[in-house]
C-alpha cells in the first residue's frame, strides 16, 4: 500500500486511500473531511464519475442546478458530463468517502490542491489556491463553470 498523502482542495482535506497505480487505473479512493465551510466550484468532469458516501455530517450537492442534501449513511452518484457542486455550509464537520472512476483525480488533486502541512489549519481557499485549481482543471478534463 502506498503512502496515504493528505491534500487540501477547496477547503477540504482529502486523504488518498487508494491511487490508480494501486487499482490498475480502475478507481481512486479518498477519505475527505470538511470543517463546516467548504465549497467546490460548479464544474464538469469529462473523464470520470464520482460517488460519495457520507460517514458523518452532511453535504449539499447541486447537480444540474438542483440542490439536495446528503446525510450520514447516504450516497450520491455524480456522473461525468453533468455540472455539479459540493458544499458543506452546515457549520459542522463532515466526513465522507469519495470514489473516482476511473482513476486520475489524484493527478488533479496533486496539481490543483496542495499537500497538507502537519499543523495546517484548513480554511477557505486563498486566491493562490483558486488560481492553482483553475490552472490545473483543464489538464485533467475538468471544466469550471461561472458563478464561483
């Protein structure tokens, strides 16, 4: 098993559990934590699907403009080609698993996010974080849509 790196992207701590290298490119698996205020941009994946399973707390998902809340014990599928956004605006922590199929999201995470420092307090993304995310997205088939 490879080292489980922790990254920060859009205010979420993402711990890589399995990489595409470990799954022959089939999928990537991440354990994610949000402190209570996180939001991804509205975006579309051209190459991969995402599945979330909420362990603790809740997340809001906006899929093709329709919002829904996913709570502990629930899952949601976010197919490629469909605009979506994930948010935790509850003020309470959330803990969830993210399955990306096929693998490849870990490359975006490494380039568009950053490795979490040991004592880093994660908050909203800085302007530099946003610019890094915007620069990396097209390289990995991710289109960021306006309104973020």
